[in-house]
């Protein structure tokens, strides 16, 4: 073989030596190279020796040759004389691809001369190269997400293990030396091996799942490029009970029936059950009078429920005409629901003109009452209603009172009615009387029978005591609410005295003489407008039994199969039929009883407490519009029907609605209120009264009136009362019916000469004043006619003359007779004119088609010639014949 240095021999002097010895190198080498570098550190260093040194060529080292499969290294001679060389990588070295290399290396001398002839090589030496690692890779988790579940209440040594790995080749950089939980504030810890454990006992009720982030570090402290998520689900210890229910359910007014527990189910821990009984209770005691009821006035409610007319409201709202309740304490803060509170110091005497004077063997007493236990061992009588002697004596003719949680009705007849020992006191002992809750009491008297209704349920008296009738006397009686009047004591003291004061709350106390109330009307008057309901009854299993209490505030569901019970409970709903319900919380209480085979009870199911939040309804804005001034001639006011001031009246109602982004009010940083994305929409609802109030002096009954004919209220749930202060139309009815009725209100003044105008103010209400309209003011102005001017037709009436001193001739006599006849004819004609005018006015008023003339803020002056009146054909004929006759004469 030709030596490697042969090409150099041409430049060397021709010196020929003898190459006696071959080079020498170590038998083995160990080297280290850092990946991605090219220098190899050898031990021992790469040096070749030749015994021919210092002979040129023969004693010099010209090359190192490497033998090995695809070894990416090369050896380079650094100094030919000293034989030093270096080993380096000929291409990039990657530890992750190959950690070690082993190959053979030999040294070559330069031969015997410049030509390189007779070169010699050393023995073969083994070279072992180790590739040192560089920490170029970050740890990577083997899973993208870790999941585990634990049972609440336990401490685990290891819930799960996370694992990361590193692509680096060396143990230092490829091993994971540490794990760390990145998420702070979690009840978990992790060790060096990736085992996650809990540091405290977990509670399913407190938190059902946790999400924590974990990272890893290799032994070179290089952090994982991406953290890994760990989801840990907390499973409850199998506790029997209801699951999947919400503690709060929002109810939007007007949405009908809403499911309360659409995803609720009963967990029984696989116990063998024979039956389940669930009771759902809706607690509404704090709403109104025990639940959400219509808050119309008592008269309006009775009209709405079809009760017979003629009842007397003994606790009306204070007003100029009903001022006897003005001194009583009221609790009217609940959506205009009028409630009177008696604390044992207040009472009211009902005026004599209000007290029903014709109580017969049939009458009804009704009231709402909330009453608690009386203090003391021997409680005094607490009187709701008492009719007693006004003076001289203290006889009680009839009264309703509470004594030791018993309701007692006293009714003593006069000797003029009966003269035998008859029933006089009727006693009822009921839990409702002292439970501090609202109840509706109705006493139907059909003497000698007396029946009590409490919340629509009938109760017969447990005790009836007899007494003699009261002796007849001429002493007047006094009807009192909240106590009993002591007529004899008042005369002694010279001042009014009450006794047997009532402690509690009353509302809607009425007496209806001559008739008793029907069960249907009683149920309507006390009916709740909210309650529990069950949707889709047909979808319930056959083994399911359920029943409601009368107020639908308690629902009991029974069944043998848990799945059937679960299905039934998802159908339980809340419903509120009021268009404008009372907003606020309604509490729910659910109790469950489970029966097992052969045992009465085997599992204890915790009670559930939740709430229904009734959201505030959109408040309506009631608007009254129409002409604010009516100008009419005085003759129209004198007419038998007068004028209709509100003939052009219109009543509308709107509510404010926001867009889908919610709400339409917002305040800026300064507190200024802005209305955003709002619009009004018309809404139809009922009204319960409209009042027309006279502004200024009250009406003088001697010359004017404001009234409505009864026919205008026919076919409507309306009634009306009027006084010198105005007129009130009341009853729960539509806005359209109120419009029609108000347009029929007539104002009449049969002496309008001194009247220039009359002012009225109209307001309407829904829900007994909860929502009121604007104040609509109207002025009725009187147009006084100018004095009539007598027109004389000189063409028809020629002067008559006769010679002085002469007797009237026969022609004159004839003329006088004719003139007298003409006067008679003219009088008859004028009478026909007047009759025709009155008849026409009446017809036009009855048809409500009279085009009444309105001038708004007009200064127009009109002079009307009273002779220029529309005449019928008969009247015209009479006058025409009379004029022709006079002309002929």
C-alpha cells in the first residue's frame, strides 16, 4: 500500500534512511465528548512513539487511522516529531442517539524517506468514547389529564400517581427528581415519586370536585414545559337523602306553573324499601294574610266572588265618610292589604247610621283574624265585635269574642222575638284561634243553628248554652269593634269606657243581614292565589298516591317504588295565579319517611329546606287621557240628564320592558339613572275602583248632582256610591268596563245661573291602591246665553185705529176675536216646540249619540236666538196657519 505521505516526498530532499521500528501507542483509550461538541478528551492522550526517532521520516508520525463502522470521529496529527494527535468528531454527536462509541485506532510513521516508502504502523488500540449529556429537554407528563375519585371523610396515602419522563440520555437529566402542585390553597400534597394524597378530610357538601395543576422537575432542575391537570372527584359517603335539588328557585310572575325539583332523586344506598312517604310544605305565613291573596277591598272581593249585596264593612279604610277607623293602628305595608292591629288599648265605635238595624234570624259575620295565646293564667275575654247598651246598662245583645283560645258567639234575642229559654252562646275550641296565623272566620246564623267556617272548613260548636231573652227597652245600642262598650260605666264616669279589649289583628270585618253566605262564596273569599301543584298527572305511576290540603300549601306523596317517587317529585311545581303577585321568599320544607320490609322505619332521610323567590312583577303605569275642559250651555246642565263630563275618556296601562341583556335601568358613577334599551308594551288588567272627586266646594244637593244610572252598571262587576264629595265606582272589572261606566257619569245643575265652572279630579286604582293612575283633572265650564231679543214682524202686524169716541164696529170685534184665536194657536205652537225640544234631547241622551260641543280653552262668544229652534212639522203648521189667518183678517 502507498503511504499517506507519498505526495509530500516530491518536496523533500532525497535522504534515504532505514525504517527499522514501527510506531507505538497505548493499547486502549477512554474518551469523553460532550454532545453537540467536536472535541474528545482522551485518557491517556493520543501520542504515538517511534524508536527510529530522531531519524527523519522513520522516527516521525504521519497519521492515525480509525477502524470502525460509521464511527463519526477522525484523528489528526498535531506534531509529527512528538507524535501528538487529537481525536475529534467528524459529524454532530447526539447522546440521545448513541451514548458510547468503540473503535480501533492505529498510528503510521512517515516511512524511510520523503516518498513514504517502507512505512510502518503501530499495533491496534481500542478507543472507547462516552458521550456526555446536555440538559436540553424538559420533562413531559405521560398523560394529558389525570382523574381520580375519593370518598369523603377519608385520609389517603396515595390518591393517584402522576408520571413524567425526560428525553435526555443521562441519569442526571433524564430522571425526574421532584414534583410540585402549582395550584395554591388545595388540601393535597405530592411526593418525589408523583403520589398525590389529601392533607385533610374532604367533604362532598363543601366541594364536590377539585382541579389542581401539577408540574415536574428533572434532576437538572429543568421544569416541565407544560403543567398537567389533575381532576379529583369527591364522592359522598352513601348517606340516604335527596340529591340533585337547588336551594333556591326563582319564579317569574305570569309564567304559570314551574317545576321545583326537576333533577331531584332519593338516594337509599340500595336498601330494600317497602314504601316512601314525602310531605312538601310551602310556608307562606309571612305573605299577606297567610298567603298571596288578592288585595282588593272587601266590597270589591265580595262583588268578584258573587256574594249578595248588602254587607256592611265595619273596618273600612279611613276616609271622611268612614272616619271611625282613623284612630286604629294599621299594618298596611303589604301591597295595600288593609290590616288593623289591636294591642289591647284601641277600639272603635261604629256610627249608628252604619250599623245594620234589621238583623233577623239569618245573617252572616265574617272576618280575617290573627290571634295568639292570651297572657296570664286566667285570660280575659277579648272582644272582636260587640253590640251593647249605649247608656244605663251593660247588656250585650250580640258579640264575638275569644276566651282561653275559644271562639264564642253571643246572640241574645229580645222578648219581642222569643219568650223562652233559647240558645245564646256558641263555643268553638280550635287550634287555629291561638296559632298566631291568619285565618278566615265566617259565622252563618240561621237561628237557632249557628255554623262556623274557618278557612272554608265547617265546624259545629262543641258547646251551646241557653239563656233568657233580653227584656225590651228603649235604650239605644252601640256597636263596637275591638272591645265592648260599657254604657252604665260611661254614665258614671262621664266619659266613654271600653272593656274586654282585643289583642291581635283583624281585616275585612263585615256583617250581612238577612242572608247567609254560601260555601262557594266563602271558598272564593279566602282562596290563596299561590300554592303547590303537580304537572302531568297522567305520567305518574299507578302506585303513587297524593293529596293536598285545602290551601294547596301542603302536598303528601306516597309510593312503594323509589323510581316512581323520584318521577313524582320532579313534577311538583309552584304556581301563582296573580297577575301582580307579592314579591319575596316562600320557604319550602320537605320531610321524608322510608319504610323497610318488616320494619316501621329503617332509614333516616334528612329534611330539605329550600326557598322559592318570587321576583317583582313589572309594575303597570295606568294612564287616563281625554279632554280636560268641557264647555256646555247652561240649558244642557239644566236638562234632565245633564252632561257627560267623561264622554271622551280613555284608560290605558303599560309596563316597562328591557331587552334581552336584562334590565332597563343603570346608574353611572355619579349616581345618575339612565334608561337603556327599554320599551313600553300595553298590558290588560283589572281595576278595582275609580273615584271622581269634586275640587273646591262640595256639591249642593239643592241645585246639582253627580251620579250614574244603575243601567250603566248592568252586566258588569261594578257598583257605585256617591256623595257631595264625588262619586266612587268600585268592583274588580276590566279597564274597558270602567271606561264605559265613567262615560255614563252625569253632572246636572238645574240652577246654573251663578255657576261659571265645576272642577273634577278622576283617579283609578288596581289592587286597592297598590297601583294608581295619574290624576286626571277636568273642568266643566258653563256657557251663559245672551238675553233673548223679541223680533216683531211689521209686515204681519199692522196697526189698528178707529175714530175717537166711536164704538167699535163689527169688523173690529171680528178682528179682536181672530187675534185671540191666533194667540191661542201661537201658544199651542210654542208648547209643541218646547215639548219637541225636550223629547229630542232625551232621545239623543239615551242613545248616547248627542254630539256634545266641546271648546277647549276657547274665548268664543255665541249668541243664540231662542226663536231659531228646530221645529217639527206639526208646530210649523200651527204657526203658519195662524199667520195666514191674521194676514187674511
